[in-house]
C-alpha cells in the first residue's frame, strides 16, 4: 500500500465516517498496531 493511496483512503473514510469508524478500519487493516 503506497502512502499516496493510504492518504486518499483516510481522507475518503474520514469524510464519510466518524473518527471511531476510521480507527476501527485502521485497526482491522493494520493488526500490527
């Protein structure tokens, strides 16, 4: 996953979801954290 794609993804998700939802998706897609 490129940084450019990640930034676009976060921008899109943050516009259409709450911060809690964004955190859930980040945790789900990044089990390392």
